[in-house]
C-alpha cells in the first residue's frame, strides 16, 4: 500500500471506522422513541403502555398517560409513572417511528 | 492469537439478519437485529415473543423493540426461532 | 425533551414529587402510598404517613378460578424503602 502517513503507524484500532452507517443502536432507538407511545414489559410480565417522556442509562423510565396491563387487562392508570430500570424486560414501539 | 474473534464480533456480523434470543427465563424472542451495545441490549425489528406459561405457549408480535441485555442467556444467529 | 412538564430525565419525576403523596409499587406484590421526603440514585426512599397494601394470592383456595386475593393493609409513621425493591413510583397527578 502507499505509505504516505508519517512514521508512527496508526494502531489497528484506528483503522476500524467507528460503528459505521447502520443507525440501529440502542441509543438511536431511544432517541427515536421518546415522545412516542410505547409498551414497556417488565420481567414479571406486567406491561405498561404510555407515552415515553424520557429515560436514562439504567433504563429508568418516565411514562405519561400510563396504563398497567396484567394478562391483557387494564389494572391501573397513572398520569405519570417512574419505572425502575432493573425491572424492564423490553421497550417496544407502539406506533410508527 | 492470530484469528481471535470476539463473541460480540460474531453478533455484529448478524446485524440485518434474523436472530433468536433465549432469555434466562422461559421466554424467547426472534427478530431482525438492527443493533446492540456493550451490555448486549439489542434493538430488534419484526419481533415475535414466545412465552411458556402454565396456560401453554403464547406468541406476541412486536414492532421495533429494545430488549434489555440483563436477562439474555443465549443468541442464535440466523435462526427463525422455536417454530422451525 | 418534554417542554410541557419540564422533565429531562426520569428522576425529575421523583424530584417534582418531593413532599407530595406518591404511590410506590414494590416487588413481592406490595404497594405503598406515603409522603415522599427523600430519595437517592438507587431509588432508596423515605416516606412518612405510609399505608402499605399487601396482595396475598391464595392459589389453593379457589376451585378452578385464578385464586382468591386477600388484601392486608397496615400503617407506618416513617419508612425507609430500599431501592432495589422498587418497581414503579407514580406521583400525584399534576393535571
């Protein structure tokens, strides 16, 4: 190859481009889903459906207009809800992103 | 030493393909892998969730989903899942 | 992120609920309502004037139904809640 670069050869890691074109990372997903309707399922199987206000790196979640679903039945409604991230199994988009 | 491949490199090569995710509990997912991070939190598309409950097996279809890496046990690249 | 309520991160929801009565759902089918006095990043909580509700599901009891649910309630003046037991905190409606 043409070695036009100065003496110190770039370490191999620098040659790998940063995670390139695909925009499917968890961070990208979360950016896209804030403000949208989501289904949050906990490991216990309980679902929370609502509008995602925000979340943090622990997957702690703030939801608005929240409905609690147990076995497909609405068991509670909350104006706002804070869900502790360790209980979260998944966050799924409930409307088009 | 020469051709050491990291486990997560294998998963990185699955981006864009179907993947079968088996959780620590009686729960499995299949979907198209869009991305993941260092915790193996995964973003999946066209997802099917498989639950084994006392009442029998239950399937749930989901759109784009962020799956918490905390409860993942195994990943099977290229597989369409338990129905195959 | 959410200009209407001024919430940038989930903990803002808790911060805005200080000195208010909150609903807390805990592992082990427990629920609390009480006045929120303090919290930290683990979601350790200090609540006062607390009412605890414990759901006791008796699967044996019912013939072929879903089992009967007994509810036990008790009151506590002041309580520390360890954060790892917390599932959900809901502040009073601010609408």
